[in-house]
């Protein structure tokens, strides 16, 4: 049994729209995309044996893995893949993995060649299309149709039962194409409280937890449990809505970035398990610009910027929640303390659940993101909704930045693409609405009788691949 972070009555099993850690754990066991990000954050085949682009990167041929069946026994075909992609990339309502796809796919020219071959034709070159097809939010489902009462995928576990906000149960899929699960049944239980989750692990009620609070690492080890610690590109930002006061003034955004003592954040909120952030994501991307000056706390400069913006004595409300993870609440409270040094009064409001109908509407809040390359993350997190930005928390809409990102995605030469990405990163570094203070190590916990877990740079607990886990 796995103890997941957070969860609520809004939990879901939709392969294309997971939000919370509990959702992500479920979809990674029920469904699979065309390609996988492995534990080293490298692409490898999944439901597709190969994904190959033409020299101009406008036509991509996908060869489906043969002999794969859905949980209902139906053979997986290229038609299932195409219809799943169409559901995700519906231009009128793109889902998480479909933001960029919805804008670059030529739906009229793309076609199913035969049962094992799908041809995707793009409007413009896109050098990194294979990376989009590896998102865990692009699970392939029969005919591209999701039935919430009877969800069907290709994963190592098949659906048995689901009670939103509480628990879900899955059974070993006997005809799984990959490594068969060691356990006959997988249960994923939601926990709103970290202490209750760790207590359940220590007492043997559950076997694994994701996102173990860093301050409980030694406690768990002392009780005979184990920890899985992995370097990642995961981050828990502060999000400032650039279309609402006071953050509509770039001076205020710059001031808030100067308020943060990043090393103190890492030392206290992450208990040292992290690396410095510089208000840019895509930390594992080879194109990440490490040459931009490291932003450091400068309270005098922050005060000066706030004064010039007419925001002396500024008061703001910061929304956080346990379902973001223990890191978020600790970071929020620490930011409130740091902000006092710049004369800013921060009221921390803890919501449960955080991911309700107000999500993406908060003026000042937090969120969590897992490892992604820069371009896909820029699209999903900073583009307008009608251009692929499905989770644009800051409501940032910068045409120059967007054009650079799109141009980089179409550029086949790696050096030229990197230069364009650096230009885009400089704009975000100067003007963006995200405070990215650090990148956290992934720390997960497991019981003394659990074997087979592997660390992953991508997602917790070896990307939640519980088929590899045995309980002895």
C-alpha cells in the first residue's frame, strides 16, 4: 500500500488531467504513454517501439509496440494512440500534455497508416516532439475515450475500485507487456496530514510514501525504514500573478525575488536537500543558463524597488496547502519571516484542499512542478491558455518570450536552439512572475520489508513504477 501526499474529493483517474501527487501516482500505474522518461531522465520506448522524425522535423513516424493489450484485452493500435493524442490536444480544450501539441499538429495531414504505424505531421518543425510524447499525462486509452466508471489502460495494474479523497485499489494485470508486478494488488491511500502518513508507514499500515518531509528522514531511519534520495529538477515556486496588483508592477516582482534568502530556504524548508534556484526552471536541461548572475537576498534593494513602486508597507496574502507538499508550507512561513526585513507583511493562508476551483486564480501562492525540459515547461506554465498554457499560475503573457520559445522548438541545430533558449530565459529572469528559490532532492520513504525501489530524476518512487516493488 502506498501513502500519497494530499488528495481530496476532486481526485480523479483521468490519464490526461492529473493534478495532485495522488492523481499522478494512480495514472502512472494504470496508463502508459508512447515513450518513457527513464530514471536518468532519458527517453526510452514504451507503447511505441520507435519515434523518428524527418530531417526537417515536420513529419514523425511512430511504430507501435506489437503484442500490447489494454486491460480489457483489446490490442493496442496506432488508432488508439492517435485518438488519445486528439483528446489531449483538442485545440478548443487542450489537456495537460496537449498544450503544445494542440498548436503544432496538422490534424488534417496526420494519419493512421496501419495498425502499427502512426504518422504525425506538424505545421512547423518541432525538434523535440518525442519529449512531448513521453509525458505521463499522455497515457494511451482505447479509442481515446475515458470512462471514469471503468478506466482502462495498459499499465502493470488494472482498475478495481476508487473512492476520491480516500483510496484506490488496482490489481496485477496478468498480460502486461513489460515486467509483471510482484504484488497481486496495489492500494493507494490519500493522506492530508504528513504526520499521519509517516505514522502509518512506521506502523506497517502502508509500505511507501512519496515526498517524505525532510525533517523526518532520521526519524524514519531510526524506526527501521528506508529512504530513497534522488537529485531532480523538481521545484516548489512562489507564483505572482502579473496581471493583478501589486505584481502587475515588475518592480514589485523583482523586489520579492530579492526578499528570498535562497540558501536559508534550502537549509530550513528542505533541510539541506536541494540546490540553489535562480528564478528559472528546466534545471536538468542542457540548455539551462548557469551563467546568469545568481540572485541573492538584498533587502535594501527590495525596499528601494517597493518604494519606487509606491508600495511601502505592502501587505499581501500568500496561499499554501498541505497537498502541495510539506515543503510548501515550510517555505511559505519562512518567506513571511524574510519579508519582514523588507517591510512587507505577508499573511500565510493555508487552504485544504489547495487544488480547488481557485487554483490558478490566486494572486500570490505556491505550486509544485516535477522535472521537465525548458521548452515544454515554458509552454505549459507561461503561455496563454489558448496557446498551450494549461497551468499558467502567473498569468504571464509575454509575446517576445513566447516567440523565442517557439522559434527554439523549431530549431534543429542544438547550439542555435540553446542560444534562443538563453534569450528566453533572460526575459523570465528579468521580468517573470515565478520565484524559483531552489530545486529539491526527491526524498521518499519505505518500510523495512520493501524491495526493488529505484530513484528517478523524473517522478517520486522511481516514477511510481510499483510493478518493480516487492513486499517481503
